[in-house]
């Protein structure tokens, strides 16, 4: 199961300098495209070890970290306690299979989780329902690739995404003001892969 896969890797997840730099680039792109507000409540879906969650927690009032891996959540909260960050709520959940929380958010983020989802349009609709009217969505993932990015594609459902198709899916899910820009590059061997950031406003 996918949660077992990430549980086994949780303790070493932050050991990759490339992954750390990648998340830093994604967050920098998010800051360029979204005017983060100190009174916002955000939800970070597929939060993993909290690389993006913790960056958000330093900028907004509260963040919900949602992931299906208990191991990743444990690592996230250990880091939060070590840094004295107390404005994070954790939730072990899979929004593709379980009910969404009743809370509504000013911002929903998700970084490199969408390609693991069987039905991305359904999840995007779920994100819309979690947002206040006018709330912001920020989704980062791979541009379309040939399946070589991960190597082990056992838990990969999509080999990246076409930007135009994603924009259409966001419109269909109830968003407007869609912007998709390049957020980061990832070098693997002789290949360079691009990671986009798509931002949109809940109608």
C-alpha cells in the first residue's frame, strides 16, 4: 500500500539536498503567485515530512497537514516541536476515499502528490469544496514526462500533467484566475525535469 511505501521512507526523506532545494523553489514560486496573509488558515495535502507545511506555518496563522502516512506525520511533528512551531494540525487521511473535513480554508496547497492520485479531477473538486469563496489553490507537480522520473512507478498514477489539460480541469472544478508557471527543475542523470506551480482562485 502507498502509506507503507512512504512510512518506510519517512526517516530518510529529508536527507536529499535536491528534494530540499526543490521544495524551497516551489515555496518561492508560491510566494510570487499568492499573497500569503498572516491571518490565513491553510491546508497542505500530501504534506509528507512537512517541508512545505513548515514553510507555510511560518507565514500564516494555522496549517492543517494532511497525509496518508503516519510515519511522515511523526517526522513532521518532531521537526515542528524542535523548531517551536505550534500552529500545525495533523490529519492522517486520504481525501480520495474518506470524507472531507467540515472546515473551510483560505489556501489549499499540494506539492508532488497529484501524480499519485487515480482521479485528479475529483480531488481538485474536493479542494474547491474545502476553500472559502475566493480562497486560493496552489498545486505543484511534474510536467508531462515519459515515466523515467521515479524509476519505480508502482505508486505513480500519472507521468506528469499537460498544463493546458490541467487548466481545463481546474476550470471544471470551479476555479478561475488560473496561472501555471515553472517552479523548479530536477536533474536526474542526464535528464532535466520541470515542476510547475498552478495557482487558481475558488469561484
